[in-house]
C-alpha cells in the first residue's frame, strides 16, 4: 500500500489517493489535473497496465474502470462518469466505451483499438468524473479510488447449449436470436438441433431481454480474487461489512482478514471462495456489473462451434489426471510445476487438487505460448471456467431465474450491504437477500471432473444460498 498523498488543487478539492491492484492489473496513483468548476467535472488521471492483453479477429480483453469517492462526511460513493466516449482521454492505440446504468456512466471499458498482444502500459489515462451529478460541491475535500477489473469481450454470435450425463441436462439447442422468448423449433441448428432463444422443452423466460448469451457481453477474465473482494469490503460501512465479510481466514486457503475498513488478503491473487449468491450479487452491484446466466456461461466457454460431448471449457474432453504440485505458492508467481501438455487440459478439480485443499491463483495455467487446453482457457480466452471454484449463475429452471432481465448494478448497495436490483434472483423487499433462481456451473477443486464439463447442470438450479469453500463468483456486463 502506497502512502496517502494530498493534492491541494486550485479549487480546493483534495485528493487522497489509494492504489488498486487486482490480479495482474495495476492502477497508478490518481491525480486531478483538470477541474472545471463551472461545468462541475474533474478529469481523474492515472496510469494503467495489465499483462497478456490481446485483440484479434474474434475478440479482445479490456479493463473495466470505475471510480469510488468519499467526502469527509460521507461513506464511499460510486462516481458518475460522462457518457460520451470522446470526453475521456485514452492513450494512443487504445480506445474506450462507456457502460451506462440508468443514463449514468458507471465505468469505462478500455481496450486495444487494433489487433495485437502483449503486456500493456498506458500513461495518463483521463476519465471525466461528473462530480456535480454526484452532488459534490466544488471545494469539498474528497478521497478517490480507481478500480480496474480485467474482462473479455464475448461477441454476438450463434452458439449451442448441449446435453450431458446429468439427468437435468439441456436438450441440445442452437441459440440464434437475442430474443430469449423465441420457442426453439426445427432441426436446422448445430448437429441437427432445434433453433430459438432458449433451450428446447423449457419454459420461456419472462422477458425477451433475459440474457441468453446470443448478444455481446463482457465477462470477467478471472474469478473474483481475494484481493479484489478485500478492496470491495474496504469501501463498505461497518454495518455492510458485518454482512459481507466471510470470516473464513485460514479455512481452505481463504486469506481475507483484518478489521472493517482495513480488510486485507494474505494471498490477493488467489481466487476468492466462500461466496454466497448474496455476496456475489452485492459485488456485482457495487462494481456496476451483473450476474451471469447459465446460457452466457456455456457461450463464454464453447464459443460459436458445434458442441463436443462432455467437453471442458478448453474445447475437448481430455483432462489432467494427476495431483498437482505448486511452486511459489502464496505469491503472484505461484505456478503448477507438473501441468500437462496439449491436448489434455489443465484444471483444478478433485483429482488434480491432491493435497492443495483449496482454490489456486487466478489464471495460474496461462502463460506466453500456452495453448487453450494448457491454459485451461475458454474459446474467448476466459480462465478457469472449468474447475477451481464453482461459478454462480442465474438459472433458467425456475420462475425466479426466468424473471431476470439483465439489469446492471448502479454502484449503490442497501444500508445492510445487499444488492438492490429488483430483477435479480433473491430480491425481496428492496434487497437481494435470498438465492432462489440462482445456481452454479463449472465445478470446483473439490468435485469430480465430470462436474467441470461445460454442459453439466448438476447444481445449476440449486440455490447458491450459503457460503461454501467451493463457491466463487464472476460478473458480466452487456456490451455497450
């Protein structure tokens, strides 16, 4: 943690800077080089970097940037950004798009504007904060934090959901429309399947906007890390922290401890376990994101190709079958020393977990030159969609899940620390306090390999209502 620094600016707004680190993405110390007291906006400037950035003919990765602030008398609030991309200053070779909620700019996606790959280093990013829209008066002392989450663009495309040995499996269906209420018909889809807006023989969602995976969206590149969750906790009130703090330090490789406002993860790059649905929904709302549906999960894994029987996220059904050993465990350089080679895929599940007894570092298998199976990567380059921690998803199997319409978080939690989106599973009385309509996909370090397959739905409709050592979370956002 860098030392707090005070900047006394001409208009008397004070910035106390706090660095943010989440996995291998880095945000430098922010400053306010431009203050427009007439229009009541400020340019928040910072440097930004992350590793293994890419853009190709299929898709790209991006940094989701959002800002929190507080005055001397207020709790942390979500900064509202200008909604016009051109109002923000992005260094050469990169561009941005704005994510809006209710007409307000919640954050920015920053990404390459042409094909390329490698580590990034952006200097002098400037994001326009409309502080007047937040009700901040010029001259008020404020503290600002800039947060960054690595995400991956999943383009609009036809894709398939598929069958599995699980008796609750989907019937193979090709999703070829963004209208989730279109009933599948015919046999013209992948491998002779019906085509429509949701899986064959299931009840249609309540809304045509139910996120069925066809339309473009952004998905977190990694599961939420313990460092990211600790940073989230540190923006909450004591009352909110009491609800959202998991209290599992030392159990099954969970390392978040400390006191309210001073939470810290002993191993910040390790995937965060012990999520409940309510915890994941709160994080998504706070970050201006939303929960993922189980159809989006299959699209993000499989991409636009015909399904392969019992395939894993890396596109085949070959899998590592020996216990892993770790080197530099507990550091950002933690590696698996006996990872398998293509065509077998690397994944943390019951057999490979061995004596590790918990989740691994986010993105631990990925590296320069690794193939999709070797990295355990999905078609679009998303990590650990199979194994490590179970992914919390919205199910299509019950009325609560089918009532989801894909609204995004507004950055504001209830006074008790709960998400507040009325269409999200578990919503009741103004808050997301339950889990009906949720489930999990993708398996974890403590389950058999078959549960880690893309099509397995063994727990897809079991409410994600309690905290467990195998539960993680990953958020998405519909593409602007």
